[in-house]
C-alpha cells in the first residue's frame, strides 16, 4: 500500500516538474528584431500620352490653311461665251482647256483664237472666253504698260490703279485697295518683296504675283 502511494506521488511530482518547465520557457522574454529601414519609393516616369503634340524642331509652326482653302486645287473664274460660266475648282496643273471643258465647253461661234488653251492655270485667275478686248493671259488688257517704262503685260506697283491691280490673279478689289493704301503710306514700292508687308498677301500669293508685277 505504501509502495503504491509513493509511486503515485512520484508521478504527480514528475508532472509538476514538467509543467513548471513549460511555464518557465513560455514566460521567458524573447529578443525582438528591429524592422528594416524603409526608403522612399521613387516614382516611375509618366508615360507620354498620344494626345501630346510633338514640338517643332526649328522655326515657327506651319500655318494652317483657312477654312475652305485647299493646297490640292486651283480656283478659277470662267466667264464669257461658255455653257456653264462660274467659279471652278480644278486639280493643280490644270490648263485653260481643262477649265473650258469643266465650264461645259465653248459656245458655238465664240472666237478663241487669242486664248492660249495650253496655258497652266493660276489660282484665283479669271478666264474670259470670246469677249473682245480680253487679254489672252492671266493679266487683263487694262494693265498694259503705264508710263514708267514697264513692259506690256506687267503691272507697276507704284502707278497702277485699283482697277488694274484687281485684274491680277488672286487680287480682288479689297486687296487691290490695300496695295494702293500701302503705296500711299510708304511712298511707293522699292521692290516686289515689299508686297509681303501688305495685309492679305502671304508667301504663296507673292510667288504668284512676282512674275507679273514690277516696283
């Protein structure tokens, strides 16, 4: 009986020792590792959007054509003895014969002997068919040589009237008046290049007028 009691006490004591050991290890302080240093994130460069317009490499931006204008056509006014007179839009490089065909053809009996049907059309010019006194070229007969030594067919910018300037291709009454006003303010033209200073005359129109005018 005593042996059994001693054995039971030994078991209880062993269990107590085991539990005490577990408690000791569970309550033992543990070393805590410091957190790693976190650096500031570097923002990724923003990707360029497709809507951004590329900057021009050199010089000013190209001019945008005005509404209704197109570099792929020439606009001419055909009047006189044609079946369908009016303002026509033709491809660049078209000739007078193409304008006559687009205007429905020449009326029977019209005299076209003085008309050069092989001539290349200029933008803004006026083609007159079968009318006595009409000039065969892009410059009307009214702009024949004034008293300044200017050869026939050329227009003197320093002496021409508004009516004479109006006959030049691409020059209407308003632009002709601007040319005369500029001439009055500056005492005439010393060179054809001064036309670029007139309001309404750009590089393209100046190139069209250059072979037709003189200072």
